[in-house]
């Protein structure tokens, strides 16, 4: 039976190839879109949780867009007086605060790290977010020569990294978060300030005669659960020349933009899937007329009605199975390329979906197209049972 099915498909190889390509393209597009959407959604959700703060307060003249600062890992040299943290902490509705100080490596000539990398100094005395990430820092204090690096930081040799002429010990590497943390180096705030004193252009940014110890770059704010975050943010902005970034608003805005883009792309994928479905139905709906002679001859040679039905269903299974397999492979490759590009551009938080969810998507996709193929082949398989052996004598389509 398999030999007959294969012979039938190869005899009409142009039609068979067109059907396989149509199914493969649609499956590849849909599977790649699923991986991108699932990875981007997971990256945004994990990024929001890892931020660990309701509000992020930065200098009022910060030129960096909120989503860039929160999610892309772009080195940002922004500074404000450290006294602002105390004022922010006294605002009604603020539960706790923690300051951070940003610096950055310059390039490969100063450091072992690849490219400019953000250095994030956190305050061990007040921090609640960094030390709660499973980094092993909850029960220990980082020494000035110890660092924690993000999953995307390159240039770490074993447990050593060289930054601005200093050899530093890597305590741990964070799990991928899909946020700026993946491309950041975390250190105690005083250690980053000490390193920043060796960077001439940072001294220019801070102003002549000013000491880095008198400045901070951002303040993480956790609000009281019952407090109105909008009201607290407005009150903080009245404290001084600061800008308040609400993580939930930024996350919501990015998600809306992402959904709009993906819905457009999904429309293209669904159109491709519709074209593949039409191709399948067109291919099999014409069989009762195009291959009456062939089927009649098989009946004359002793084939049963069940044999003809298995022949038709076998063709549908092989064509659809080949298209789905090639499409899943194509979608997987496209997903990997997109992931690599997003990581290289640091343009969007992205975390690969779990293997279980990916496997479920594969099963659902294969089952959906398998059902379509079954429906497309059902009618011609039913009609094949009505072919009389004598019809073979009057038809020309005989293998």
C-alpha cells in the first residue's frame, strides 16, 4: 500500500510539492509567531516581576525612554543628588526606597567585557529586589571586588572579569530575565562609585569638584498596597526635578504595541494557513473525477473499498505530515534567528517559552492540520467506494 501511495504522489510530483510547500509555509509562519509572542510576553512579565518596584524615580532631564531604561540594558549615565532619596522616602504612600548608581564600562580596551556594559550599584543596606533574585546574596554581603553579572554579559572568564583595570570575582550569573539586567553588572553602590572616579567623562557629567558619593542615578520605590500609585507618583514629582516611571504603565503600553504588531503578523499567518487549507481541499476534491480510471482498475485487480480509502487517506497523511514537519522545522529556525536578533539589538525583552509549552504548540498545530487533511480527504475517500470496476475500461487515467 505504501508503495502505491508513494508512486501516486511522485507521479504527480508538482501538485504534491505545491501542497507540501503550502502547508509548510503556513505552519512555519504560525509556529514562529507563537514562539515570538510567547517569548516576548514571558520576557515582559518576568521583567516586571524582577524590577521589584512599583515606581522608578530618575532625574527629570533623563533623555532615555522609559522602556529603554527598564528593558533594553542601554548604558545610561544619569545622576541626581542623593538627598532626594530621603525626601522621596517621606512622601505619604511610600513604603520603602532603595537607591542605585549607574556607571558603564567603556569598551574592550579597558575591560574584558564585550562592548559598553551598564554597571548597576545597589545599596545592600536598603535593597530588597537584587537580593531576592536567588543570587545567593540574601545571606551574604558582596565585597568591593565581587560582582554579579547578567546572563547576557560576555567576556567573563571563569569566575573572573576585568573592569576598568580591576580584577573582580564573579559570585554568580543571573538567570535570563529578558530585561536590562541580562546586560548589566551588579555591584555594591560604593564599589561602583569608586570605579566611576577613574572615568574622566563621568567626572565631567557630575561636575567639577563633585564626588560620586553625593549622587545617585535612580530610586526604586515600593508603595503601600492601599496607596494610589498615581497620587504617590505625582507627589514624588513635586519633591524636585525628577521623573517617575510607573512600571505597570510602561509594561501595559509595550504589551499593547506588541499585540497590535502580532495581530497584523497573525493575520498574514492565518491567510497563509487558509491558502494551505484551500490547496488541500482543491487537491483532494478533484480526485473522484480525475482518478476514476485508476481507482476502477485497482478495484478490477481486487482492491477493496477499504483499500481505496486507505490509499486516499495515506496520501493526505503523507502530504500533510511532510508539510507540518518541514513547517515546524522552518518555524523553529525562524524563531531562533529572531531571538538572536532581539538579543543582539537589545530591543525587546525576550525569554524562550518552556519546552512543555512549545511541545504543546507543536501537538496542537500538528493535530489541527491533521484534522483539516482528514476532512479534506473524507469526501473523495467516501466517493472512491462507489467506483465500479467496469469504469476502468472507459477512463484514460490509469497508472
